[in-house]
């Protein structure tokens, strides 16, 4: 059996924007829900950022492997240190 609060929340989930005042024995609570499609955009944006981050990571690993395979990892490290130190 659903409580009064669950019934009210279920009744108002289909509308675009609702504010519901529910009186209980102890206190009064206000609930506001907004269903305007922003959830889909937010999930899509987070997924897109994750995919781009993975692609950048794979690209950087392939660049490091390509540089290390050219003259070897020791030459890569010595050249990197000389570039950073300005020698």
C-alpha cells in the first residue's frame, strides 16, 4: 500500500514543473520536480566528455610508444630531460 506522499509524488511526475505541499503529522514538506529534458542532455554531455578523455589518453600513449620506439626509451628520457632543463 502506498503512502500519501508516494501517491502525491507519482501523480505529479508526469507534469513539466510541479510543487507539492504534503502535510504530515510532524512537519510540512515541499517537493519540486522539473522534467524538461535536461537529464538527457546532461547524460549525453558526460558521456561525450568521457569518450573524448579516453581518445586523448590513447593518443598520448601512442605518441609515447612511437617516440620510445624510434631511438629507444633511454634516448627518449635523455632528450626529455635536456628539453626540460634547456640544455
